[in-house]
């Protein structure tokens, strides 16, 4: 039985990961803002086989409370094997372009709050010399594009930060898994027209759980995105600035 | 955004809302006039409206009592999701329809039936209680004893009485993930109808009918009988489903190709006159679920699944009249499924009643719409009725003549502040105002 801390537990991807862990009989500590939803998710996971579920509701933008939350989780679970950080918002690029306040708010949620969590978790795990930290970044972080560079650059920060953290914690036997999903089809987008690259959260979560089991470094989901982003990354800036992708 | 039912007709421009919890539902319900929608698998327009409350995010299992086989779940969870949880523990649904992609909320609202209706009745017979949100925003728990009028109106009530938030359902014990299936062929309508009576002890029975065969082949059919295996092995095959580029094949659907297809299908089943084999529970109940988008086979225009039930008296001669009418109009049904239904329940709008039910698939066209008007009249004369979960065309007049408890139903809607809140394209068409 593993002890898993899930931060942003109400997100579609996190919920599906939690279900897979529940079916294995793991013990889960769920953190998110919506208390009512957390309660139903917790009972759902319990019914599906989780050894135990604990809920902790907090606004993850309140960085000052991160350390207390982690201490509480560690105390409740008695030890943490795996952390999944899955919270975030899909920024509205057009609004952000016109609003500094909104842009900074997106950076706060999608990057700074995660970096705060990672800093604390890294220190805890480095001392006990074990554990796996998985963070959901995005393919959007690989190169800034005009259609979503606010979201993209916040994810770029996560990708860079976890890359450095992975190097630092390698000696301490702590794995850092950077997860880069592409387009994910959640119930919210169920009726939108989908291209070939859209995948279901069930698919993404199965890959995430596997990547965590295997202590992978960086995973693109589906893996075809690795190829796509590699090509996008090598386009010279001089050409990139003129094209629509 | 344009939405439609499984038959892809009719379509409507709708605004969709996906609540994540009870308070979001209550806020929405207080402010809007709308229809709840689950997976959108009802064929016609029963989940169509300008405002739609999509229940798909409300998909949590609240409690699973593995000892007594009782589940409490939110309305947006699908049969597919539940099967993977309950079957390995030795439980199954008492009643399941022919697709696992529908939600529990939809199953209650349409009071769906399956291949065992003659033995077990319909889905709502195993619903122990429903937690629902009324038009006033009040949250109530409804059972056969508590607010019974609302219970009997909500089961089979097409989402028109309130929003089904969660439900408690009694499951059935199984000891195997397999079904023992046998097939038998019959050469005439008389024979197949008699066979339903003859095999009425069987738990599951349903027949495929070749409606394109004429002359001496008229009425040829294949009966499928199923029983739960008792091999003590609860494992299931991993469920796989695919999207196929099936629209490309829609030109293949015409009278000649279907005639050939039906002939091959019948011959294939008649090679061994008595065929018995063990098949996976998913393959037995949900054969079409493996192709996620099979409804696209009829192309962009969509299709109508026309399902009616007629009383047992004179059912064979009445069935012949209906098939003749279709033929006289030079139309054809691509797929026809025949089944004997058992006794009706106490719900106000549930479809099943004792008699024969036939489901026919028609590729949509103006002439089909015209034909269905004639068929509706015939069904009224035969004291039958048409299934609301598949209906897209029935007139107010036909509905009110065939659903005898509609006034009682409407009175419940008014009593619980539902009539101006829970409104679908279908309820407007049927004059439930």
C-alpha cells in the first residue's frame, strides 16, 4: 500500500489518477479548495477500494499555508510515498493580454504556488531520502506561442524548475516526474469538435500512474507530443514569429 | 453549441452547464428553465432544450455496500463505469439496457428495460430511493413511501419532474462474468412469437427479425437466450471500444445491401440449429458498444429508432399489418429487434406493458417521417404505445391517447414546481406545458 498526497484533487486528471490508486488499495490525502466536491470524491474513492481517504480543503494560492498542510499530510499518513501536484487553471490568453493583474494571478496559480509546494516537499523528501514527486506541466511550456504564452510560460517555469530539482534530488533517491499532457478531453469539453490529438483523462491518468511507478523523468502524453514539440522547438525564431501555430 | 440525441435528429442550439456539486446545481436550477442531460444517448429530443444541465461531472460513487449489493451514486455515473467496479465483486444490475454508455440518471428517467423485462420488469423496480432537486431548489429524498407520487412520476418521467442528483440501487448477485448464450432460428412470425412464451422461463431473451425477407421467408428470425453462467470466475474481458470512420460507409445502407446482409446473418445463425456458447457479459448485453460511433453509419441526416409495444391479443396479425405498411410505403428498417415484455409497473410514464415490442431503425428522410405518422395511428388503434426515450416525432394527440396517466403526471409536475423549470423539446411537443 502506497501513501499518496494529491494536491488539486478535484481536477479531472487528478481524480482519474486517484481512482487508479484507490483500486490498488492505496491511502490517499486529498487537497483542494472545494470542500463539498472533495467530500464526494473521497467517498467515491473509498467505495472504489482506497484503504483510507483524508481531505484537506485550502486555497492553494495561500502560499503561507503550504507548509502547515504538508506537515498535516505527513502526520496523517505517517509517511508520504508519492505526491501529485495537479492544480491549475487554463488561462484566458486574450484577457491576460489586456490585464497585468490577471496575468500575474495566472502565474501565481500555475507556477508560483507549485514552486512553493515543490520547495517544501523537496526538503522533506531529501531528508528522508525517498519518495516520488510528480508535477503536471504541459506541452505548452516547451515553447511560448501567441495563442497561449501566458499559460505556456507559467508551465515553462514548472518544467525548468523540476528539471533542476530532479538533478538536485537524484543523489537523495527522490524521483521528480515532469508530466506534459497535450489536449485533454474532460467532460467540460465533451461536445467540442476534437482533432486526433485529443485524449481522455482516463488515458492521461493511466500514463501518469505508470510514469510514477517507473520513476520516469519527463513524459509526454501521448508520446507523439515529444516528436511534435521537438519539431516546434527547432524552428528558428526568425521563422517562428511569422507562422501561425 | 449544437446538440442532438443518439439518432442525430433533431438538433438544437443549446447552452450547456456542467455542475460539479450540489450547490452549483441548486443555483442553476433556481435561475434557469432547462432539461437535465446525461450521456445524450436517448435517440430523439428528450434531452434537447435551449438550456441543458449536463450531469457528466456528477459521476461519483457515494457508497458501495459489497455485502448487500446496494450502491448509492450520483446521477452522472455510467453503467460502464459501475460495471468495472461491481462485477469483480460479484454484483450486476437487475436490469440493463442494450448500451452501457448511459448514466444512472438517464436510466431512472427513461425507466429503461432490457432482455429480461418479462421476468424482472424495468430498471426503476430496483431503485430504492432518489435524491433530487426540485424546481424550488429544495433537496428531497424520494422513495415509494416518501413522496410516492413524485417517485412514480420521476421514474420514467424523462427528467421532467426535477433533477435526479443521486440514486440508491439494489444490485443482483452473480457468480460469473460470463453469460451462457444460445441461439435458435425461426421461420415465421408466428413461430418466433410463440417461442417467447415457450422460453419464458429463460432469464434473457430477445429476437432479431429480418424485416426485408418476403414470401416464404417472411418473419424469419433469430432468438437469443441468455443465462448467467455459474463458473465462479468473475473476470471480464478488458472492454475496448473504437471510433471507426463509419460515416464513409453510409452509402452502403440501402435496401439491397441490407437484404444481403440479413440473409447472411440469418444463414450464419442457422448453420447450427442449436448453438450454445459462453460469452463475456459485455458482449452479451452491449454488443454495439464496441463501436463508439455506430450512429454515424446513417450519415449526417441521422436516423429514427422507432420502438413501440402492442398488447398480446392479435399481436402477430397486428405486427404483420405494421410490417406490411412499411413495405407498402416502399421503406425498410435496417435493424429490427423483437421482444416480449412483461407486466407494467406503477410509474406514470414508463413505457413497458405486457405485449410485444419491436424496435426498428430507419435512416431519416421525409418519407420516413410521413410513414411514422401512419404507424403512430396504427399503434393508437392497436392500444399500443411508443417509447419516449426513442421518440422524436410523436404528436401531442398520440401521446395523450396512449399514455393514459399523463394527467396524473402533469399534476405532479405542477405540484412540485417542475412544469416551468424542467422542459425539453419533447415535453413541449407532447403538450406537457
